[in-house]
């Protein structure tokens, strides 16, 4: 699914039309291309953060309790080379602005997409977003 389509679904989940859902959709769309055999790029996103020493933050977003924040610089450093530039270019913003906006929304979205503190492996990201946006 294209990042633009993911952005529309995420907008419904977030209830916000401020452009951050499109950025996140683009980011997840970019990461899904590097996730062989998986329809859920959350796996790849969490692996990327873990590889960069930020796994503890990402796991607070999945688990119960408070979500630890991340800042734009940490997010930019954690992403694979070229990913942030691509996402920013698609959104028509600078990489720094994209990183800051993504850092604001990423903990909330991952938290909402991981019901019960578990990363769902048996459903596609699209189906998961639709279910969570519908309040199921």
C-alpha cells in the first residue's frame, strides 16, 4: 500500500488532518519495502530503533504505561540512510521538520497500533489501522 494511502488511514486513527499522518504513512511505506515477507512495517520500525540503541523507548510505545518521547534528532539518526530525506521530499518539508513532526506522532501511533502491549504479527498494517480507527 502506498504511503499516501497509509497516511489517509492514519489520519482516521489520529483524528488529525495536520499532515503528520501523511509523513508517517510515507515513513511506514518506505520501511515496508525493506520488510521481506511482512505486511506490517512496525516490525521493521521497532528493529531499526533497537539497532540504534533506542529499543527501550520504542518498547514503551508498545507496552502498557507511559510512552517515552523521542526527539527529531534521535529519530533522524535511527532511520536507515536516505529514508528521512525521501519522506521529507514526498511531503514537501525539510528533513528536520519531517523528523520533528514524526517524533511528535510516532509514540502515539505505535501505542494505538499495539493493542494489549503486543505487536500484532498476524494482520496487515492496513487492517490493523482500520480496526483501531474504528475503535475495535
